[in-house]
């Protein structure tokens, strides 16, 4: 049991959480950030970032380190631990850690991010780590000179298909529609890459494997229903992300897709609890938007805590 009262507990150490930490420390808030793994979130898994304003090109891990070092410069307390539960209260909120530690806080920022959406096809989970991957920059090295299949049609799928085309002998890009959702510039690069073979208007039906791992996939054309067998050494799946909302307390409003609904201050339907980054409902998920969320939420939390303390002093 910890009796120390924090002004703010930040749950998650991605761009949104670290940005919140920077602004919270600049506002002189007594703050702790809890991250169960390596700080950085999804950007730590990204090879190249080319759309963060002011930085024309940077590796995802390097940008992650810059976020982290910037936060550490302000002496932000960072704990490597897992949050088990967030319990809202009237006088204060509690954040329960996996080791039973209870942190008391005037405000909480949920920056828990999102995780890769699964296709749910036969062989997917059975072959995870044996040829099935959700991160090209993590696992692409193991498929150097081999044949791989990429599934998806958004920016991530196109970016990672291009990345894999530089190290693999051939890349099949499977997408359920006849055109991609990704940005035009990425589409142009994909169309111009001779190592990428497009398999459009098609869905992945199953992943085939032997004792050594993935050996191929079965693909079905959505209109003709004809099936095609593609021999491959690996399958990279990029069909979107789901919000990591398991820690969102009961009473916090969420939309039908499970994203937390907030106001313009990133505050949820429960006073003093904020949501930022990929767990929050918004138009687009980008690093710059996650960082902006962190800024807004920290400033709003600082104002909220000041008001709470002022009210308590008048009693």
C-alpha cells in the first residue's frame, strides 16, 4: 500500500503517455508513468517515420528514445510495472498494480494504446512466431531472400510491404478490396516496386504449415470465389488495431468499436480520468496526434487538480 498521493498517474508509455509526462512535469505535477514493457508504444516497432513535423526521416526506435529522454530530462518517475485495474473514486482515484501496490491520484491519464487486429483464420494463432507476424520491422530479418505474404490495404500494410520488398525475394500483397486505403504516395511506391505482386479483391482463408512453420496460404477471390494457393515462408498481417481498453473503468463512455469517448480536453465521462492516443476515439491515429493528446490531457489534468486542491482548501 502506498499512501503517497500523486497529482497524476499516466498508464502507458507510448508517444501519448510520454508527451503527457513531459507536459505534466513542466506543470510541476507530482506524476508517475506506468509502463509494463519498453516505453515507446507502436513507434518502437516502426522502421521509418517520415511524417513527424520537423523531422523529415527518423527510425521509430530512435524517435521513441527521443520521447523517453525528453521525459527523463524533467525527472519524470517511470515505473516498469503492469496496471491491473483503475478504480475511480470521489476523493481520489486508485491505480492498482499487478504486484498489489495501490497508487492514489487526483487524476489519471489512460494511454494504453492499441494492439494488432487478428484475422481469425485457421493457422493464424497456431503459427504465430513460426511464420505469422504482425510486425515487419521486428521479424522481417528472418525472411531475408524468402517469399512472404502481406495482408492489408492501409498505410501500415503498404509501408511494411515496401520494407519487406527490400529484403525479401518476393512479396504478395493481399487486400480484400480492389483498391487500397493507404496514402497515394505509398500506393505509387507499391505499384512501382517490381518485387511486390498484388492480389486484390481477395481474402486470406487459411494459413498452411508443416512442423517447421508456415509453408503457404489459401486465398479466395471475393467475387469469383476461386481459390488460389500461394507458397510462402511468412505471413505479415496488418488489418488494423483494436483499442487496449481492458483498463477503462466501468462508467467511462466508449463507442461501438470500443474506443473511449472524450471531450476536447481528452477528459472521459468520469471527472479526472483522461484518455489519449490510440485508445481514444478520433479521426486518425498518428504519432503527432498521440503527442498532441498527451499535451492536451496533461494541461487539462493540471487545471483539474488545481481546482480540486483549491476546493479542498476552502473546506
